[in-house]
C-alpha cells in the first residue's frame, strides 16, 4: 500500500507525511512496521516526513472511538488528502489483522473472520458485515485510480487486488481455496 501511495503522490505533493501510532484503535500495542520498512523507500526520503504519533500523558480514552478519533485527527492535521483505500490488503491475514484492530469491536466477531466468507463477499462486492446502506457498485473501466495502478503498468499486476477483487480468491495472495 505504501509503495502505491508513494509512487502516486510523490511527484504531485511537496511533502508526504507518514503518521503511525503504536496502538490499534482498540488500544492494543502494535509494532511500528512502517518504521522498519523506511529504508526500503529511502529514495523518497527527501520529501517524506515520518511522524510517530505520541499520546499525551492525560489521554485516557473511554472508548475505542476516542483512540480512533485521536489517530484520524492527527493524520488529517498533517497529511494532504489523496487516493485512499483503507481495506486494500493483498492477503487475508492482513485483512483479518485490520478487522481485529477496529474500534468497532462488534465487527470482529468470529462469523466475520471466516476466510471463505471473506473471499466470497469481497469477490462479489458485498459488505462483509451486511450493514444496511453499505452497497458496492463496480465501475467498469474506472479510470479514477492512481497512475501507478493504471492498465498496462507492471505494477497493476502486483497490486491488481486494489482495483479488481473479482475471481477466484478475490485477489488474496494467501487464498488456498
């Protein structure tokens, strides 16, 4: 995901601000994998700002929403808006990790963690949680994607799951159906 974002935004923004927190929305500690990956993206470092979110000493969240709001607000005060896909993951394992760190803890129920169900619903463009009003419509020939993911680029094959989830395994690289 970071590679796509960097290649899409790097030439059109003055700075890229990468903000990460050491807590999930549920308040659990999480490793700072982005920090470990930064050397891989060193060619972008002249215009990239890495910011590790710090939590104020008096920050005592009452709900998971408080943590989510804090982290999202910190991001919005430092980053420029850009193309975003918050659930574009290449593996079911990372998708499950995302679910487990939701502030909406009820969405992390076992029924929603079933791999076959995830693949089935994602490949058909259906909301995993069957929420009212959440519908997805496929846009044939959609050109509103980052240039890095446009048709004809070799990166499109590597990151194709970000723009097309149809077919066997919904594009998840770890699907063994």
